[in-house]
C-alpha cells in the first residue's frame, strides 16, 4: 500500500504543473491592471461639447502626467448626469458649478468633496444682457419681456441670477412675459442675439471669452447689469476616491503656475489666473440661495 508521503508527492507532481499557468496569468494581470488604471473625468455641459473637449485636452494630458493614470474625459448631456456619475462612482473627478456641487453634496450625503477652485471663483458674477439697441436701462425695465436663463441647474446662468432678481423685486414667473432655458451660456447669448429672447443672463467668464474672441452673437448684445459676487465653480472628487489620489490631483492643480510657459495654455483655457484650495462650506450660501428660490427643499 502506498505511504502517505508518497501520495502527497504524487499530488504535488500532478497539481503544480496544472496550477503554474494560472499563477502566471494572475501574476501578469496585477501589473496590467495597474498600468491601465483610468481617471474618469467629466464636467457640467455649460458650453458646447466641442468647446468643453477643447478646454480639457491639455489639462487632461497634464493630469495624466502628474498622476500616472490614463485620463478619460466623458461628456454628458445634462447637469444631473454629472451628479449621478459622481454618486454612482462612474465619474472620479468633475468640474461643477456651485449649485451642481450642492446637489452632488446632498445626493451623496456630504461625501462628494471639492478639492480646488479657480481664484476667480471666490468672487464670481453673472451678466444680464439685452440686444444692443434695447432701450432697457435697469433690471426693472425687463418686466414684461421674454427672458432666457441657461440650464435650470446652472449656478451662474440661473440660480444666482434668479436669487438677485428676486432681491430686486422681480419674480421671473410673474414679471417676465415668458421664461426660457437655453441650456448653456453661449446659447443664451445666441437666444438674445437672434431675438428669441429679449434679455438673458450668463456667467461673466463666458461673456468675457465671447467678447475677447469676437463672437458674432456677442457683438449683437450688451451688458445691462452685473450681479453681486458669489462662490461658483470647483473641481470635485467622488465619494470613496483614494485619499492619496485626491491629494495628488489637488496638488497638480495647485502647481499650475502662470509664470510657467508650459502651464499658460492650461490656465488660459480654464479662464484661471491660478487654482486655490476650497472647501464644502464655501458653498453653504449657494445652498441657502437655492432653498430661498425654491429649487431645493
């Protein structure tokens, strides 16, 4: 009868050759997974999709170099999709407006976290516009007009302008002849330029860019009024993102230096003089304004 030690040696000779290929496959898979790790990035669609892609390309290449990860930009069709992408873990990093961040914060029970904002976002503003030949001189003159906001979830194209209109004694639902939502800041300018709306509002950054680049629609309208300043855009990471990676991302943004020629294009496309740290509490005022406007409970 075979001894126990003989049976053990027999099993080893039979199993080791069979298991060796599996061990090699598993051993090779681990480095491959690390090499193909992807940072999934998105942004609220506050401008045309082609413009968002153009703005992100050099930034994505920079983040890829800084993190060692493959960076994938995924455009979305509406603001809510970015919030859901962060909440479901399908998006790791997102460019959000202040109101969209508040929505993401509520949707994730406070787990979505802003890491940086542009210096300009500490004192952001919106511009009310009218056709260049409009007789309007004040916001009160817009009563009875067709008015265009941007997206319903836009901080600078809807929420804060609505809040300031209400503070000026203007109720959009009753004081305007009709209210439309263009969907994006550049689209609002097109609405007013074409006569589809008699007035509208968009964020100051996009307005400045359109006028600087000689946009034909911007040439047909003028600024009627500018809102008081408020906090707006930021880069937010999803709940559960590795803390070391979140810090690496924040550090990468904070390292962008306008004196460095290699960084100038990135900052220019982002309309940023520099990036600075931010925190969730900066956007408490946005949440209060949204509640006052009845946009969230």
